[in-house]
C-alpha cells in the first residue's frame, strides 16, 4: 500500500458511535474506516445507492458507509 500518513477526520459524535457499534472484538475504528474507504474506492458499494456524497459545509458526515 505504500508509505502511511496519519489523517484526522472530524466527525459528529453520533457518526463515531454508529461506527463503533459495527466493531467486533479486536477491530479498530481506524481499521474499519480504512476498509470502508477502500471499499468505496474499489467500487464495492451498491451503485443504486442514492446517498448524497457531496461534502457538507456544516461539519456533518458526508455519507453512510454501510
């Protein structure tokens, strides 16, 4: 994958809680987010999903990753 870079991504507390609810024993939040990003980049999301993925200016989440 190459050299790693730490990235800080501000998220609403409720969004973080949704992610943490998906974690199982031994999972890390960072790992879960990396995997979700990779799935999105690989096109593994349903193309019929009408989720608005445009960045928001109010600091809210961009889109659900489920």
